[in-house]
C-alpha cells in the first residue's frame, strides 16, 4: 500500500474528439467512504466512473488503487486488468450476461477471474443471492427477470467480487419507478457493510441518506464537494445552487 | 417414354446407403475444422490483429472468390506437383481440406457479423469484472454470437454435405461416385440419380429437424 486511500485520482483528463469531457479531475476516496456524484446530464459523471476502470481510456492522469498505479501513457494490458480486478462496476442498463443464469452471472467472474473452485463460487453466489433477496431466481436467465431483479443481480455480481471500490453508474435511472425502491434498499445494505462506494445518481434523497460526501460535477469539473447537508443545503457555487433548484422543482 | 424401373431403384437404395457414412464423414470432419478455423478468423477480423489481418483477408478473399471445384483440383492435382510431400494425398483428405478452407472463409464472415451483433453491454460487463479478452470471447461473446450465427452455419453445413459430391471428380467412390458407377453399368441414369437425389434430400431434411432443436436449445436463455 503506497496510499491510505482506497482510490486516488490525479489530473484525469478525457476528451471525445474535440469535446473535453473531464478536465483535470483529482479525487481521493478513503476506505469505507461512500461518495455520491451529482450534477447535470452530460457533465462527465459517467465518463469519470468509466475512466476509473478503463472502460473508457483517459487521455492523461494517474489512478492509484492499493499498490497499483495506472497511467494511460504507460498502462499495460496487465495494469488495466489489475485495475478492473480491484474495482466492481454496476451498470445503468444492468448488463447482465444474457447467456448466463442469475447464479452464473455471479459465479462466472469468481471462477474465471478470481480462480475460485466451482463449489466455493457457487456457495458465495447463493449467499449473495440470498442477500439480494433472489434465492428463488438463481436459475433464471436475465430475460426472465424484471428490471429491478436484474439490477439486484448486477449489484450482487459486483458485491461478490470483494472489490476495493464499487462503482455505480446511475443504477436506478433505467428502472421503472416501481423497482427503484428495492434497488436503493439493496445499495443501503451494501453501504452498511462499509464497502467503499462511488455512486453517480439522480436520487437526491438517497444521496443525502447514505453519502459521507457529495461531489457536484459540472462541465467536466468537480465544482464543489462536502458533507451532504452542507452541499445540499448551503452550496457555495452558483452552478450548484442552480442545479439543486432545478432538481427540487422536478422532484 | 418408358416406365421407371422401380425394382432397380429399390435394390439400389441399400447399395447407396452404404456410401452415406463416407459422405457424412467428410462433411462432419470438414465442418468441425471449418468451424474452428472460421471462429479464429472471425475473432481475428473483429480485433484486427496487425499483419495477421492481411493474411486472413487474403485467405477469405481467395476462398470465397474461386469455385470449390477449382480449389479441389488445385489441392489434389496441382499441389503434389510443387510440394513433394503431398504426393500421397488421397481424394478424401483433399476433399476435406477443400471443404474446410472453402466453407471456413464463408463462415468466418457470418460469425464475424454475429460477434459484432452482440450487445455492447456484454463486452463492457465482461471487461468490468476483469476478464481477459480470451475469457470474454469464450464465455460470453461467442456463446451469444453462436445463437445468431446458428441458422446460417447449419445452412453452410447443408451446402457442405452436398459439396462432398465433388469428391467424385477426385476419383473418390462416395455417394455420387458410386451412383455414377452403378448407372454406367445399368444405363438407368434417371433411376439412379433419382435415388441419390432422394438420399441427399432426406439427409438434409433430417438435419433441418435437428436444426430446430439446436435453435430451441440456443434460445433457451432468451425465452421469457
């Protein structure tokens, strides 16, 4: 361990064509800390998450997780794999493996990536399914599950990886309103375990409840950050104030 | 106009059925190697491996661009003249080689299209859990692509079964060659070729029946 932080990011930049999406982002998250990122659409929140596990390759900037330090100029395939194996990702569109059952969605990476035996992986997956309330869906394929159930499997898949950091990319945004509650409940239970989490969400009430820190991003920059009450009630930047007024109005 | 010699046709059936195993052997072995070669080439085409990509594209271009019969003659009559170790190549081996390479070229393109059709979320989820590219292709992408590619691949297999009949031009006494010999003895060409046509047709129909079960199997994860 070269740093006490669960993850530390320095000077992260990312452009798509001529559009600069992330501008010199620096960020540290302590072990067990739960950080929520909010901000207007198209301000690079998802891109930030996707750069943290190299689903999108940043143009520059260093990402440090544990003893691993990854920089796009020098990153080898093994570095990127290492980074991905220290993080877990929950997708907006669930992204369950369509050809695998709920159980296999969880065991797959435990067996192929972490090298666990099939017996151990299955035991762990069954335990995870119990935690997510889906024991009776172990043998169901994603196509036969509701959106809420699929996302709970998606979170279970990420939980079972025992990652240093769990990344949540708008996990409830694609859900019908009736399924949002069960997914947020599960995320609360994950948070109670002191799992380090970085969450992009539009659920303000949820953010206030579980976050140790909220980050407000706009135009590819971290505009301000702080404790939930402080950031949500007494924001200092006009952009944060404007954004919070807009969300308050709609919901 | 003369009446069909039904007795002759009836007697020919067991004789010709004796050659079905050889026909199926060539088609199945050819299909087996063609599937492997095609999958490897399809994956290569998706990732565009430098240098290798040029060879794969050239390969596909040549084997799609020339007739199977020409390729078989090239292997059986042509190659031994330049490569001395091939002098002992027999007609069955040359046919299997030709079928493998010819159909692999076609199948590589269908498999490639099926791979590219697999939803982006499947690639990203595989990467996010830390799979290597090989693990991702083997466990997630190829199984899903196979469902899309299956109907087309079965089509190629059907074509391959019928393609084995070209082996008779290399002097192999397989189903077609045997029929030809029988007919040359009896002069009952119409009867003989009618029987062999029926045998090919029934083989393909049985295969179509199997195809339906294969598709149900491959679709089981996607049924609601």
